[in-house]
């Protein structure tokens, strides 16, 4: 998996926009709220930050290369250094779940306007999402 794959996956989710509010780090938002970011260091991708559920965040941060996200840990965000700590399928699942968590917090009217009438639960066999 490459950072371009992460960007493509995030942008394929319904209602997603990409912005650069923190310099050159692309931030992915749904309904104006962040759910993931590719962290840049010296102009190169250095990792991925994303929202997780409380239990998922606790479990993920036990994995080497994943830590509580700077500035956002209280909201259960995690920072994955590089792309090695998780398998590509797991990264896609967690990013999809991050999108769903944030989209679920939007009003029904806003979700419908973005084409997200129902926020389905992610069930890919991983009980820790």
C-alpha cells in the first residue's frame, strides 16, 4: 500500500473533501469534519492519522508504530508512523470506520445532502473496530 492508495480510498468514500489546513499535509473531511490525515514531514509522507473508536484506539496504540495522535488523542485519534504497522486491508477498514464515526455525528440533513443517508456499521470480521 502506498500513500496514494490511502488518498484514493479516502476520496472514494461518500461526501469526502481534501484540504490542506496544516501546510502540505492532506486532510480528509466529511461534512467539514476531519476523519483522517496523511502526516507530512519535510515534504514527504511520514504516516497516517485517523479517528478511531475508544476501544480501537486503546488496542491500536499497543501496536508498535502506532501511538496516540498529537493534539487529538483525547478524541481517540491515532498516529500510525509509516505504513508498516497494519496490513493494507486493515488500514482501509480503519479509514472507512473513521469516516463512518465522523459521518454519524453529522445531522441527518447534512448526511443526506452528502449522499450518506445511512451510516452502515463496518463489519469486516474485525471485532476491534
